[in-house]
């Protein structure tokens, strides 16, 4: 499963599709995950607060292809924060549609008091829970974690999802998570830091 797909499923309730985080945190986490997919595909490189395209060959995934093509067309924009905010505006819809195309979620409209809200319900309620259990097992076990899994765990930590994955705040799991993040390649560590800072700034702006 692709990085942003995993983050999407973990970030939404498996029963009613409600977000487990603030809307902005989900958007930034998904945007970071989509950038992470391009880093893992060796299409972009993140260096501190900036990024650059290093390979213009289109990825096989259509959404990643679209994201890369947009970045190639806007090479003057190199700030990671700029791309997090830009991709974040449509991230839920984009990743939700990608999951819907393969039958993993269904888009539904939920009527509220004065508005209608879009949610994405899993076709199988066991799928999101299974992705959470899988990540928890990796964080509390001893088997090596893949780079993509560690990046997912890092994005969960950066956005505030760790408490949902490690619901008992298992000390060993938290230590393993922190240690695993330090072993990531610098571009992915830098990306996670940028997401964490963006989420933190969004919290401060909402309070201000």
C-alpha cells in the first residue's frame, strides 16, 4: 500500500470515516505522505526546508505522476512548506479518490445541521484497524522496519496520530519509533520535520 493511502486509513475512523485529527493536520500529513512517495520513488529530494526535482520520469501511480508534473511545471517553488500547503488543499479528496478507485473506500455525504459533509467509509471496516495494528506491531516488535513503514510512523508522530497507534503509550514502542526515525535517510527525516513544524504552526494560528 502506498504511503499516503496508509496514512489516510489510519487518520480516519473505521466506522464512520471521521477524522482522528484536525482537518489541517490531516491535510498536512497527507501532503507530506504524497511528497514522501516521490522521495521514495527517487523523483524529488528534500534538503532541510527546500526540495528539488531530481528525476522527471513519471511514476507509475497516476496521483504521484500528477503531483510530480505539477512540481516540474513550478520549479521556482522549492519550499517544502509551500508544497505541503498546496497539496494539502486537495489531499483528502485526491487520496480518497485513489482508494475509491480500487474499491477500498466509498465516498458518502453526511448531512449535518446546516451543511453536508463528505466522508470516506472503508469498504471493509477491518482494513483501517488492520493498518493500525500492523504499524503498532512493527513499533512494538523486533523485526526491522522498512523505510516506508518508518516514514509512515514518523508522519503519524509529526501529526499527532501516535497516540492512536500506540494507544497505551508503550515506552518501548515510543523509544523504537524515535530511534527508527533517526535511521531514516536525511531527505525523509527533513520531510517529517517540515510536516511537524507546519502542523505546530497551524495549531498556533488557530489559537491566535
